[in-house]
C-alpha cells in the first residue's frame, strides 16, 4: 500500500481491515485511537498489522 500510494504521488498511505488501502496527502476529520484497535494482520504479510475494523494504520 505504501509503495502504491507513493507511486501514485500521495504522501500518506493507510491500511484498514487487513487489506484495504487508502491514499492521500492530508488527514482531516480524524481522531487518534488506541493502537490496540489496529489488530488485523496484513493479508500479504501476516507479520505486519494492517489496521482494524474502522481503524486505519497510517504511514507517511
């Protein structure tokens, strides 16, 4: 997701629900939540965490 977003010209990548990827350049209307909410292993690499239910792991 991070590589894809970067290639597409975005500075922020976010993963949610183990496999959904979101890209952007700004973060708006968000609130910090506990890291424990990001608890789903990534579909392609289960050693990494890729968000949770209604929770994005963000990468810049």
